[in-house]
C-alpha cells in the first residue's frame, strides 16, 4: 500500500513530508542567481566581442579574430544556458514527471561540444599559419585589443565564479539542524553532513558558462602574449599561431571535469561526493532497520539527487516512526529532490534474490 510520509517538527506538530526538503526553495533561488549572472556576462561578452572583431580586422591578426569567434561561442552558450534555465522552470507533465530539470544538462552538454568544435578550428588555423607563414600583423592595434579582451574575460569570470566554504557533496547543498529532539545513531550519522555549504550551488549552466569564460581567458592571454612579442619584435609574428595552438590545448583540458559530471547525470550515476556505502550504512543505523536493499541514488541534475530504497524493519518497531526518521535525516543531510522508501518486514525478504544484492564497486 502507498504510505503517506509525515514528519514531526521539534514541537511535535505534524507537517508535510516535503517540508523537510529545501530542494525546491534552493533550486529557485539558485536559478535566480544563475539568470542574473548570465544576463550580466551576456551583455559584457557581446560588447567586447564586437570590439574584438573590429580590432582584429584592423590589426590583421588571426589570433584576435579567433578570440572574437571564441567570444561568439561564449555568447551563444550563455543564451543556451538562459534558455535551458527557463525550460527547467516549466512544470512537470504526465510525460515528463520530473519536469524539465535536465534541460540545463543538455544545454551544458551542447556548450561543451561547441567549444570543442571551435577549438579544433583554431588548432587547424594555427597549424595552417605555421606552415604557410604568409600573413602580416599590426602589433599596436593587436596589443590594445587583446588587453581589453583579457580584462573582459576576467570580469566575466569573476561574475560567474561560484565560491563557497567548507566541503560539499558534488554540488548537493544541505540544510537543517535538528533542535529539541534526541536522535538515534542513524540520525546523528546523517546529520553530520548537514553542515555543508548552502551557497555552493554548482548550477550546471553557470558552470558550463564559467568553463567557457576560463577557456576564453586562456585564449585571450595567449593572444596578449603574442601581441606583446609582435609589438616589440614584428619579425616574430609566428608567435601568433603558436600561442593559439598551445592555449587551445589548455581550453580542451578545462572542459574534462564538467563533461565527466554531465555524463554521470545522463548515465544516472551516483553524484560525485555522495558515497553510496555511507548512505546505506546511515539508513542501516536507524533503530529498527534490519536490512537495506535495492538502494538507488542518482543525479537528476548536478545539484539535485534522488534516492529510492527497500528497507526491511524489525517486527517490534513502528513502520511510520522508522520511515519518518529515515526520510527526515536524508532530506536534512543531503538536498535530495525526493526520497522514496518502500517499507518491508524482515520475513518478506527472499534469500538469494539478485535484485536485493548490493551493486558491485
């Protein structure tokens, strides 16, 4: 039968199960902050992109022009991120019961693929210039333009940077410190995680945008280095394609971490920083729980996890009490989007059932 999950607060009053989860409230606050940051950097990016196009044209610098193209990619990624945030705010439907939360994951994935494509083009053009050596560059205009580009990227990076303190569980924020109620050892274990940093919201769209800006900052720095060399030593114009080539490699390296996180979400893997064994042991530590099986923890987005499990309890304990303690502890310790626990009696377990076995390491 379906169990309605209720919780009791410190005063003994009954409240709805989702009151213990701050996921939705945090999510909306995070989206507002993300949208504000993306709007600001979009304007900055557009203005300096136009400036780089003009500067690169008059300087005759491929590095500056390709850096402007990189800014265009960033601007496009910001628009994609804003669109994905809007889609993820749409309500759930019968067909999309979780809503559009993963729209931002798809937007972040598209952004990463785009920067890989553009980086490949930059490498190709850099190699072509190394081979042909048939180009001229105006050092003064290139130096001024590249210096402005570096400044623009620093401003955008600072705007998008998501700082925090303490430790985090793969971007899962936590809330809730229980007061006025004695906990059992299971609640104590799970509540040890409740001191996580609230403000460390690793929004997928903002992270992808930040990676874009960091990559473009490296590209702009390479252009600035090239401009300084060419300004003082025009005969060393070959520095233009060389720096473009070297720093394009670094741009690729900056995308690997976020790509790994994206793949974990799409493969419905356990979020980075959330240890499967620790969550299982925490559930087992709740008084009256005899076994936990069919435990699944997966990422709905980079900062929202979902948990489901089958829990066998002792005949002598009250199922609702145990259920209340487990769900309340899970919600307060990890910012789960939802927690679903199917209660069973120890006698219901079937020895040798492969579905009840723990997953391999």
